[in-house]
C-alpha cells in the first residue's frame, strides 16, 4: 500500500499564502527550495508520519518559464489544494503494477531543486507536466536515496484528508490501482480538503 508523501497547496502569491498558513496554524512553513527552469519555489510544513505540505508558487527571482508552471499555477486566482502525492519505493515497478490494475499514471521522470543550504535534491515522479497535474488521483514519487523533505520540519498534524467528486467511482478506481486510499464523497465539483490540528484548533485547507 502506498503512503501519503505530500499535499500540494498551489498559489499565485507564495509569500501571501505562506503568511496565511502561518496565521491559520500558528506555525511558519520553512523554505524548501527553487525549481530551476520551472519558475517556481516552495515552502514546506510537516504533517506527521513522514508526510508534509508543499506550498508552491511563482519564484520572483526567476523569469517567466518557457512552459506553463506546474499545478496550473499560472491560471490560479487564489491558493488551492490541487493534488497530492504518494511515496513508493521502485517507481517503475509501481507504474507497471498500476497499469496492470487498469490505470496508467504516466512515465516517471526526474525532477530536482536546490535547497536553501545549497544541496542538490533529486527525485523521480509521475507528475503530468503537459496538463499541470491536478486532481484527486495522486501522482507517484520516489525519493530513492535522497533525504526526505519531511525530516526536521516543524509539524502541524494532519487529522484527515478527504475528497469530493461528482462521480466518485471515476477516481476511486485509479486511486486503488496505485495502492492509495482516499475517502471520496459525491458533490458538485472535484475538490480536496485537508484537516490539520493547529495551535488554535482544527484548520481546513481546500
């Protein structure tokens, strides 16, 4: 069974969203690093159990990238919990298993970023670059021998993660095919909701 790696909170204004998450939770996210060439950078907040929240948005120190920024950031008007990732060991085998179960998560590719300390961090994932990956079906990520970003992060515990979709069966099959679990309720439009336990109580991120 795959385990939650991280949640993706995408935003058109990184500084404002980091400040808002700090206000809501009472804990300040820490700088993650720069995605060179993609036009983005991120801040991170631990969620417990080896998972984390990624707040990702435009990097003001990079020019406009050649391709659209990931997660549909260029068309967002406000911060939104756009998708999530599950951690696997041996991503090629995980992709093959998902395909045999009836869902193709896509070909793995390598991504990297420079950490604030100057280290180079790389990993492989099935993020859909062409369509700015978003949605209730998570992408797979394999950190291999790289240090995991959740280590040593300040933690705001994740209490629950649930989703809404007009036709839950459409996403339940693919989610199960990659070995993940996510409660999906019927509703008007697809959405994710994460409940965190902050310093002042429960906080829901959409």
